[in-house]
């Protein structure tokens, strides 16, 4: 039994040491990452592609360039765009046969103008691309689960050894318990950290941006930093929340109502892989600094204040012509 206990300590100790070293090296610090450069980067860090689109639509509605009527139908009043994200909204709306807000919202999330914001943040180590640390997350999860499952096995071995009256030292469960519990905790903690999209640098930059623009009252800043609960127009807020609650279709990588050629989005956010598809959150809450990407919120994983189970990394490959980071995330 002593030899078996030693082997358990060696296996869990070696695995935990490698996990901790790899996890530490995979999470860059914040010293060289640089600040957030514009409001849409803050929105992307706070809530992913959905928050970016919500910020743009709210800003376009606030200054009278878009109108949104019931039930969630968008129309253009003044097609003047000030940035690539606003141009993407007008472009996708022009291709829409019905102008449905929820379909427009999903299509703009998949647009390169929005996707490349995530690429830029990842290039500056403020975010990690979907799937980059998937192997580390799986390793940590497997270690955590196996360590927990080993507890009843160790208890059974202890009972068997006492029944056979071959036990002369301390019970086997007592010998391995100090290894199994830390092994499980380390595994689950590393798995959770590896699934986070926003890095420590990104969290620091988002906090700094929030302090810098704490008194900013533009609709884009309010939505970017605080989510749909900060939309000042109650009617628009209700429309956006209703649109966020409509699930995204999961069977096709293209939005059938829009003439785009972008495959299912890579940057679809959340703090954990395997969530619902992009844009299916149903929220009303606000900014997260820990890497979830709920645009509006019902129960987001990660450190979001009010979250949503908006899709985390359910995309496949991005395949857009403008160089979004390609690769499957789930």
C-alpha cells in the first residue's frame, strides 16, 4: 500500500507541477499589453462580439440614424457610418429582407469588422483566441475528475485491506487523501483559468478604461461597459434584450436572411467552451472583467456580473476574407 501511495503522489505531483507551469506561462502579464484603444475594444473585452454590436446599434439609434420598431424591425434613417462596425451594421441591414433585429445582430457579430477586434486584442495579449488553451483545460479537467473519482476507490481499497487483515500501517485513504484533494483543486482551477478569454492584461486594461470613462455618458460607452441594462431608452433596451434572447440557429454556419459569406464565428465569446451559439444570450446585466462574453445577460460563466449563457466557443473556422483568426473553438 505504501508503494501505491507513493505512486499516487508522484503521478499527481508531476501532473500538477506541469499544469501550474504551463498555466503560468500561458497567461501573459499586463505590463506590455497596452491600453484599450477605442470603445469597441472595451465592449469586446466586456461582452464579446454581441456587446460590440449592441453598443453600435444603441449608438446608431440614439443619434437618429437607425429606427427600431415592433416587433424588432430595424430601418435606416440616415446611412452615415463613422467606423467599420457601423458600416457593418448598414451593410448587413441592406442585405436583410425583413430587417429583423435579432438576425441583424447575429450577422454583424460574424462580420470581419467585429471579428478583427478580437484578433487585435489577442495580438496585444489582452485576450486569448478560442481554443488556444483547450488542451490545458482538458488536462486540468481530467486531473480534477480522476482525483475525485480516486477518493471512493481509495476508500474501497482501504476496506479491502482491512478485511484481508494485511494492513499494518495507516489506512490507504489517509495516506493518499492529502494528494488527491490538492490534485483535484489544482486540476479544476487550471481548467477554469484556461477557459477564460480575457487575460490578466485584459482585465487590467478594462478596469483602467472603466475608470477613465467613468463619467462618459455616450450610449456606446454605457453599453460597452455596463451591458444592455445601461441603455437609456427603455423601449430600445426591451427590443435588444428580446433580440438577445432568441437562440441562434446551430445547424448552419450562414445566416439565411443575409447575403454574407462568413462561416460560424470564431470569436463568439464566453468564458468556457461549449456554450450556446453566438448571440443567444438573454441578458440585462453588465460588464465582466473575467472573460465572459455575454452581451446582455442571463447566466454567464466566468466573472461576469450578471452574465448570460451566451455561446462561448462553439464556432468552427472563420474563413472570412479579412483575416480573422481562424480555427475551430469547439
